[in-house]
C-alpha cells in the first residue's frame, strides 16, 4: 500500500510540476512569414575558390579570428574595420608577418562598416563588434550580397532574429552564429557520450555559464560589455551554458 501511495504521490508531483512549468513558459509565436520565401536550413551555394573575407570589429575577439583564418587555405583577408585605427593596423601587421598582403583599413567612424559591406571584392563579412550592432551589420551585409558570420549572440531581440532569418531567406546568403563553445573538445566528447548512450535516456538538462572577464574589461571598446553586465539582470549570455 505504501509503495502504491508513493507512486501516486510521485506521479501527482510530476503532473502538477508540468502544469506549473507550462504556466511559466515564455511563448515566442512566429510572425507572419513573407510570402514566397524558402527556408535556408540546408542552403547550398556555389563554391568559392578563394574566400575573400572582411573583418568588422577588431577589439577583443576579432584579432584571434584573424589569426585563425590566416591558417586556413583558400582564405584571403581583404578588409579590416574597427573604431580604433590602432586595431586595424595591428591586425594588418599579423597579415604581413604571415606573408600576406595588407588589407584595406576602415576606422574612426561608427558607420565605417557600411563601406565594408558595400565592397565589391568581399565574399564573407565576419562580425565581431559589440553585441548591439551584430544584427544590423549582418542584415546589411547580406543585402549587399555577402555571406555573413556573426559572433555570439547574433541578435538581441526576437525582431532582430527574424530580420536575420528573413534577409537570409530572401538573399539566399549564409548567416551563421559563431557559437564558440559548441566545437571544443569537452563539448564534442560529451555529445559523443550522449549519442552512444553512456548517460542513458536524457530527459532533462541544465546549463550555466560563469565567465570571469575581469582581466579583459579594458579590451572592450568604450567599456561596452562591462556597462551591459552592470545594467542588465539574469543570464545575459545564455548560449554557452548548454
């Protein structure tokens, strides 16, 4: 009798817990989709023998990505853009040191990036600016005929997310969020373990992300990231946790 009651109590707790969870769920309904557009989930575009890349944002994360792309065959970095001239010159020094020609430099103006997305000799725009400019630059880059990759988070609102999706579908240009923590050793190892059943059947997972950025605050232009952390509550950087 005690076992049956315990089972009943467990089922009841799960049931009412699910009701409570359902009541707390944040609903994000899809807006009315533009007629005639096709999704880009398996978008395939013509191969590009030499991918000409333009970097927008060379403060905290941009230089590391410049260094990474230097070591990938079939990539040519043709433009560098940042608010600070010293950042573009520093990135160009990396190119020269690696035996590549200097890239064209853009700097000193909040709208300098628009000149970059409009360049005719660019195939891919790499966005590593402050968060609030990610979506607007990505959208314009696709409108200007470029593929685009954007540092995480790619957008700051549902409106910006749908604008990126709609623009990618309309222009048939790739738009990828660069989730840095997805492809590391630990993440891929854990995924492999889960796929091989080492954890059994996974019914629930939680993640958190604590990142001490104290040594790096000075590397963010105009203190933008510390200001954002100070004026926003909750998990403002949720993508890494899971």
